[in-house]
């Protein structure tokens, strides 16, 4: 796996970049909620793409792999939440520092 992806907001602005071995689309798979961002390549990429049916079949065939993937997804989502929380705190601090008088 190689390359870098950009995650775009609905406005077209780049929100984040994704590097090799990070996942995208996992929240939609587990929640069924439609995606809220677009992902495009930023550099030449080699990717592993699994659709929901393929991933479900893989989970049914290999329980050990299923558990490993779930642990990785949980760790990845936890890191994303922590990173987003830090970003929100920084933005909140910037907003509070603005004098609106």
C-alpha cells in the first residue's frame, strides 16, 4: 500500500489527509450511515478496497481476522476522535480569544 488520500468536506475543502494503512469508510460500513465526505487521491496510490459484502464474507470465514480488523478499526476510530477533539478545543480557544466588542 502506498500513496496519500485527501478527505474533502462537502464544500470541497481538504479536511484531512490519509496515509498508508489508515482506513476510510469504516464508519459507514459499521453504522450504515451514508458518507459525509469525499475521498480523492493526492498522489499515486496502491489501495486495498473491500466492499461491505466482501468484508462481511471475510468476517464470517475467519473469526480471528474479524477480531483483529475490529480491534484495528476501534483503535483507528479512537485516534480520529482524539484528534478531532483536540482540533475542536483549539478552534474553541481561538473563538473565545476573539474580542467581539
